[in-house]
C-alpha cells in the first residue's frame, strides 16, 4: 500500500481562494452544497482553493459528495478527532479558565469559545480527509474501497448557538494583527486559517491561547502528533474508505489538466494535506486549554 508522505511544498504554491461573500454562480452553488453536505458553517480555505479550478473541483466534488454523506466517512472523521485530541494532551496545555475569569470572562463567554472550538473540531477532520483523498488520487492512484457505503442518517454536526463570525485582517486592531503575523511566521504560511480568525473574535482570549501554544509548534512531540494525524488520514484515503461516487485517479488528473498544469494543482493539494494535520493538532490543544475542571 502506497501512503502519501507529509511534505511541505517548497516553494509554497500561490492559492486563489474566493471568499464566500464574493462567490456567485457555480461557485456559490458549490459552496452552499459543500457546507450542507459536511454540516459545517464555513467553506474551508482548502475547498475554496480547489474551487479556483472548476473542472477539477467539479469532478472531485461529484465523487466526494456521496462519500461525505456516508456513515463510514463520518465515523472515520470522528475516530480521527478522538485520536488527535487524546494525543494532544501529551503537550500539557495550560488551563485558561482561571486567567480568563480573572480578567472578566463570564462562564457563558467561555462556553461560547468552547462552542466555536467544537465547530472546528468537528469540521476540520472532514476537510483533512477530503484533502487526503484529493492528493492520493492525484499522486498515488486509485482508492481501494468499493462502492458500498451506508448513508449517514441525521445530523452529526454539533448543536451550537454561537454566531459564526470571522475577524479579517482589515477588521483587526494592532495587537491582533501582530498575532496574525506571528501565526504566519510560526506556521510558515502565507495566510491565517479560518479557525484563528474565528477565535480572534475574543482577542484577549486568543492572545492567551496562542501564546501558550506557539512554543509547542514545531517541537518533536507536536510534529509527531501532526504526522500521526496525517498518516491516519492518508491511510483512510488509500484503503480505509469506500468509493460510492466512483472517484477515479485518471479522471481527476484529466480534470486538473483541463484547468492548469497538473503539477500546479498537485502542489496546492499537497499544501493543504500538509497544513491541516497541524491545524487539527492546534485546535485540539486550544480545546484542552478550556477543559472544565472539577
């Protein structure tokens, strides 16, 4: 069995994600359909970047949609989340409830941050599986799973009430912009992921959370957890998931060639397949910081 390596593209490819509020026509339809099927309130940067290549994304989503609606896909994402959250405890996240309470956060405000974390803790696993499948089909070959896949009935997304609001760079004050710059430098990325822009709605919380996490990023243990997340997602893409939509390596590569050079899209897919396991690890770390005590 060939499993994708976790490799950071060098140089990093230029990506062209179209924000949801600017999407029209086919892209707006794709965005709405993706969010409805995945049961998430946001279109991930990964899928927005894919949608820049309409032939490629159209073929990918055609085959992914029935898989994403299946029980095996949902159960795989749940198992991946449980694994990473368990491993991330090894990093010994600093409890933040007392410091937040000391500066004036009420329990309902802390709970709102937890709810926002739950949104990403649920959705990021779905996006990393999508990224792993896309990369596997482009770089390795066919998925080994057959077409049998029981549908998932009902709702698997968390029941949350907190509004989904992002603090874009042009919304942010000076200190938050400084954290955004530090995130990009520390993670070696040219953009700030949606998750961090959502947590920045509570800037004093976000500063505490990031400052506790940042020194762990890139350490041997942090990298080991991210690599294990990657390997599990890559193995699921190769042989652990069914293929009810009939995704084909040759068809997806042909679709990619119709939009751009194949290598360009491979590099874009590789970028997200590399960064998402680290993001998942970081969100799990943030989650443990707000774990209830007693």
